[in-house]
C-alpha cells in the first residue's frame, strides 16, 4: 500500500509540474500529509520524537507566517 501511495504522489507531483494547477498542488500536499501520518506510526520512538519536533517547528513557522501579515496590517 505504501509503495502505491508513493508512486501516486510522485506521479501527481510530476503532472502538477507539467500542468500547473492549484487543485493538483492541494492533492500533492494532502497525499504527502497522508504519507507522513502512515509512515510516522511505523518508525522507532526516537525518530518519532525528532520528527515531532521538526513537524511542530514547521507548523509554528507556518502559523507565524500566516499570522504575522495580519498583525502588521492591524497595527499600521
């Protein structure tokens, strides 16, 4: 199942590079998130902890990038 999912994501990515589309970008992103969730459960605890730290820091950076422009617009 994992191999089919990996192949599907690679194919979707290649298609999105050839034919750019917002829908394909969302599909690739959603499938990548599914891969992270599936693979996350099958790795060792130490790697899960490191992965959780990196994922958390990524979500924090993403949230700050989304919130920061709104705060700047509010105070200016």
